[in-house]
């Protein structure tokens, strides 16, 4: 049998163990849309929680916001999305498949596919195609108004700039972070959740003085902060790199733009998160289009100006995918997801050694219920199959610790803890479990 590729293994593990399913699968699915299952939602929530902790809770200079998905359509005129969020597409004259003109790797791949069949490919001239997804609000046919599902979460922050100034009176530099869904009518969704039509972003818009030197220093600062955040959660350093946008791919307003890229199994380094110096573009445009003054008054210098913006914009779904890929490990006959304990969907699994001995089951159930109440994270009960199978089953979904109750536990009030990565087992008194796990998981 042909060896499966790493991506095939990740996709099949995701489906089999409840991380990610094709959307509305019983109806044949919907291209570029995915559902997160019981394990996937825990992993995704953990990523978002860690983002929030590092970007908002642990800082004095960043606040959170949760703006709506529907926005006044003028927003998208001001942001330039209606005129320029259109990617030029080229169409293969042989089979009418369309590709983004800037996706050279996919275009080459497609040409090679035809070449193998002895066919020559001719491409159309690039044509524009708008990526914003349209919808209609209103109940009376003929009087409905067109709205767009937001194509990025960024604008929800900038249109609230004045509200943030009026309510919190923050001093520069300060930032506003947000996590939320975005929608794009992607031409070629693919590579599992890497490119979807509905996805989630986690972002920071950081407002700084409009000073070229200082703003560039903040750009450097945020590049490093974001790269180190991924590394601190276990992503291998050698699988991450920065790539600077060349002059011809830079948005006209951007002063400098970088991507954090991940070394994917589908064609090498791919965009993971953008770190952009957006100049004063967004606030300037929203001031012009809304007629509202979105400047900042600096009491130190008695000057009024529009700040510069440094943005960090990452994809939550890409993070889920890359954390899964990066932590996937095969050891002889077992698969281990070596996810950082903070990200693992389940932190601890509790088992009775034998499922048919009521005294063991009762004892283990009580312990499980106590831990569940006292630990501030997800733990799980498992009494199926034999102990070896349960260990392997938890390894495959990344559970860092398994606790087994055996006959000695009844006498000595202690249990066995088994470590996912080393498979080592230690004995631990029950009254020490809570502090042990809290220390291990939050380290
Ligand atoms: P790409 O060149 O891969 O299409 P982009 O440059 O259009 O990405 P941005 O607009 O900078 O992406 O969006 C910021 C982040 O949002 C990206 O780095 C990525 O993590 C995520 N993202 C963008 N588009 C998608 C998508 N279709 N599916 C999943 N995540 C996405």
C-alpha cells in the first residue's frame, strides 16, 4: 500500500478523532468551509485564549474589541476593498480553471499537470474578481440592501478608533486586539483549512506616533513578539521564517510588510501571519469617507495628528493546521501529537485500570469528578479497551497526562501518572495532583 503523505495523515486524524470535519458533510460538503469537532474546538479555543492572554490580558497598552461581522458598506469603499480586494485571476483556456495571477506555484503546478498529458496551456489575460462575499439585509423583496460579510476583521477596529479614544483616553502607543470570523470568496480554496472561504483571524492594530524611525522600531518589536509567541507554544523554530514583501507586492499605502511563514508539507514556506506597517491609511480614509475627525490629540506636544498603524494579522485556522502538523510524530506503532500542554484539547485523562471492577471504577470516577471541578481545564474520562490502547488513543490526540487508578490506589491514596512524550510513569499521592498538573500545564 502506498505510504500516506503527512497532509493525508493529518486530514484523516482530524476526521477520525473529531478535530475537523468538512462542513455539512452529509450533503456532500461545501468547498472551502470546515466544521470544528469536539477536539478541534478545544484546540482552537486554546490558541485563541493564549493569543488573548499574551496580547491583551498581560499588557497595559492593548485593549480588546469584538466588532460585528456586518458593517456599513461604506466601510469597504473607504478601506479600498470594493475596488482593490479583487485579485487578478488568470483562466486556463484548456479546462477553465482559474488561479490568482500572483499564485505562481499553483499556476506552474497546473501547467505541469497538463504537460504530463502532452497538453500545452494557454492562459487568459488577468481579470479582476472581487473576493468580498455579498449578502442582503431586509425582509421585503426588492427593498433589501446589499451588505458584505467582512473580508478582514481589521476595519472593525479602525471604525471604532474614536469610541476607544472617548471611552478609555489611552495615550500613544496603544493597541486594539480582536479575534473573529472573516469571509473571502477565495478562487481556489484548498490545502485543508489553510485557505478557506470562512475563517478566523486574530489581530492587533497598534497605533503609534507618525514618526518613521519609531514606527519602524515598533514593527520590528511586533515581528519578534509574534514569532516568539509561536515558538513559546512549541512550534519548531526552524519551521518558521520571516519574508519581506517585495516592492511590487506591497500595498501602495504600506511602508513595510512582512510575513511569518511556516514550512508546510504542501510546497514549503507559506504565509502564516502578516506584520504590516500600514502608515496612516486606514484612519485617514475613514476620516475622509465618514466625515468624522479620527485624529489623536497629543497632550504632551499639544499637537493633533493621525497615528501610524502597525498590524499583526494571523489566521486561527492556519494556526490549528500548523500546530497539528508541527506536533505530529510517529514512534514505532504509535502516533503522538506533541502539542504544547497549553494547547492540548484534553490536559488529563483519568482511567480505572480495569473497567469491570466496580471498586476501581467508583474510586476513579470520584477522582475524575473532583479534578474536573478543581482544575481549570478540560479533563476526560476513558474506560474503553485495555490500558495500553487507552494510552495510545490519548497520545494520538495529544493528551499530555494519563492518570490510572489501580488496586494500590485504594490502599495508598495514590495513582500512576504517565507522560505522553516519554511514556514514563510516576506515582503521585492524590492530594498532590491538582498542584502538579497546574504547574505542568501552565509552565
Ligand atoms: P494569502 O496570500 O495566503 O491569501 P493574504 O495576504 O490575503 O493571505 P491577509 O489578508 O494578510 O492574508 O490576512 C491575514 C491572515 O489571515 C493570513 O496571514 C492568514 O493567516 C489568514 N488568512 C487569510 N486568508 C485566509 C483564508 N482564505 N483561509 C484561512 N486563513 C486566511
